[in-house]
């Protein structure tokens, strides 16, 4: 069994041009512990902080709800996690398209079949889904979708935003990992394949040596149902495994943002985010 261990340091700061009186936020920055991934250590440093509460949301994600009630002109959050990844077991054979017609499967996964504003397909994504409908299994269709999306789309910051839909990104043929994931989700759900959004991290240097630090960023990919949940990364077309770290799952980005909140005051916030990976083994 291959084992890889990382320390991930995710820093987020908001600097306000004038002091704000209060801020109320939700943080999703704690990696999950599940088969193939163990979070050995995780801690959050928040400055300033008056109160916090930790819970699991509907999708099983660790959420830290926090308030900063004192006047402040800067809010800093540092999430430090040590995560161990191991090889995934080989998947079983595909049960085929007929299995998706089973009422129990559809009922159990109905939330992963629902369209959202970010995944709702227009003509472009509907055509994309139709192009793989004749493939023998949902698994082959999903991987073919990822291949086509990766081939057609250009990865570029600044063209789309956090509120962009998959159809808008597909029309522009440009976007970031969030957009690649939304396009894939919309096409898969059009085919009747349950699919969910995964938020986390991807090690920026997979051949890094032990002790080496590299600069990374948050990442998004998808999981789809074909008798079991299987991952796919349409942005990179790399196997999802030792170098991917799962933090959150949801129907789309709206369910999983690392930082979401509001503040009281007239100040304009400037956001700064950094992610560092340190390979430990």
C-alpha cells in the first residue's frame, strides 16, 4: 500500500479599508477522514474571534461557524491540517445503465440528480451530454465527458466568477476548476447519473521530495455513481488519489465554499488567500 502524508497550510485574510463592527462566517477548511484519507491533525487560528461552534452540515462536511464582534480592520484565518492519503481499492465492474433506473438508487441519490442554477444545462451542455449517451456504461460516459471538457475548455482565471454557471463557462470555453466541475455535473445529471461536487486540495507537485514546500490552491473535482462513488478530475485528467485531499462535498460550489459570511460596516474588503503544501512522507 502506498501512503503519502501532507501538511496543508491554508491562510485567508480580509483587510478592510475602514473598521467593521462585526463579522459572522462559516469556514469549511477541515479535511475529512474517510476510506483512503485520514486527517491526523487539524486546527484553526482565527483573529479576532469572539465565539465559534463546530458542526457537520447536511453533506457531512466539518463547518466552523464563528463571530468576530469587536471592531476590526483585518480578519485572519489559518487552517493547518496534516493528512494521510492511501491508495484506493480498484472499483468493481460497472452495473450498467439499467442500474440507474432502479427506484432505490434514484431515491437514495435524488439530491445528486437535482439541477441547480450552476449546473442547469442549456443547449450547449445538453449537446455535450448527448454526445456520450450511447457509450456502454455510465463510467465510460463520465470519463468521456471529462476528456471532451478538458480538450475543449481553456483553464483561465478572470473570465468566470464564483456565481457563473456551467453553461456560461461552456459557452465561453474558458474557466477554472469550479467551472469544469459544474459542466461535468450538469452533463452527468442530464444523463441520469447521480453526481456531486467535491472541494479540497490538489498537491501542486506530485514528484515533490519529503520536506519540500510548494505553493498550491483550492481545487474542485466530481464524483459520480456507477454502483459506487467514483472520482473524476475534468480539469487535470489525472487519477484522483494520493495527491487529492477531500474537504467538502455538495450539489455545487454553493454548498462547499471554504469561507462564507457577512460583516457589519461600510468597509470594502480586500481578500488574500494562500495555500502551502509540505510533503511529510
